[in-house]
C-alpha cells in the first residue's frame, strides 16, 4: 500500500511540474520567431494585477474588480519594424492553426482574430492577434476566466 501511495504522489508531482512549464501562446511565439526581428514582449504579472486591483477606479467598480481577479497574466507582443508586420501576422495565425486542439478561433473580423483555449467551461487563455496601420500586435491573456468574462471582453 505504501508503494502505491508513493507511486501516486510521484505521478502527481511530475504532472504538476509539467503543467507549470506549459508555455502560453505569446511565450511560444517569442521562442519560435523573435530572433532576428524587432519583436518585444511585455508581461503584466500577477503582482501587477494585484496592484491594479488597488487603484481607486477599480475599487469603486465591483464588476471590473471581479473580472480582473480572473486574469493571471497579460502579455503584449509587438514590434518596431513596420516591414515585418505581414510576416509576423502570418506566423501567429499559422501557429494557432497548427494547434487546433489547443486554440479555437473564437472571432474573426477586419484584421483581428481571437483564439481561446478552454478546459471544460473555464477559459484558460485568450489570444488577440491583429494588424493595424502596419503594426502587428499579439495580446495574450491567461487565467481562469468564466464565460461572463469572455463575453465582456468580446463586447469591447
């Protein structure tokens, strides 16, 4: 019995370690395509999200406060060289299309694509990909987001 429990604990530890090393879309995109480009990635960490919660405008808005609590991390990928925009956009769309079991296209219109990754009814990741005025942007939101959160985000 002790051997079975030890084996079970070891298996759970390895699954936890693997889950913690899982890359989000922005991290994978940067790993694959950043070298030799003007791409940069800015991350808003959980600590910064907590600071946002303490802002007076957020504290006064209970709906906004509840929505921010569902976000774990926010990453913004952008570039400086306008000549790279089309190629960077194509690479982002290809990366999403190459992983259809992980990312589902949620919305597409006017050079804007939104992909999501879900587990059951919980959205774990939302990826916004867009090109505006020769600038490519990729915004990656991770967390445990409810349907209410995603609907609120898509309305904007």
